[in-house]
């Protein structure tokens, strides 16, 4: 907080970058009746477990001012935020 004649000015910000990975449900080593080439026993004789891999970016910044207006406590602020998520399956 930074004191001002009418109250206090404040600022906060943050940024994160995260990598994530999660296993999807396992597929057995047999083909599908409607799509024989999907998940074929020849390609994956023991089946396989696909993984959903993600990259997540988050950023935010807030600036505000706290003070009094007459007998009222007041807090005016503005926040900007941004996030992005990209994922693939391996």
C-alpha cells in the first residue's frame, strides 16, 4: 500500500506458467467393430493409455485505491487478466 492524501493506493500482479499431464482411460489391444484400424491389436498388442498434455499461462494485474467518501469506506479497483491453455494428446 502507498499512502495518499485521500487513502491508500495498492497494486498486485502475478503470472504463472504450468505444464500438466493427465492419463485418459485405457484402450485395450483390440480393434473397434465400426473402425477396425482404430486401436488395432497389431499396432498396440497390449493396448495403450493416451495422455492429455497441457500448457497453461495465467497473468493478472490489479490497481486500486481505498479511502473514505463521507462516512462510507470505498475501494475502487481495476483488474486485467489473461489466460491461455493449449493441449495435445500423446
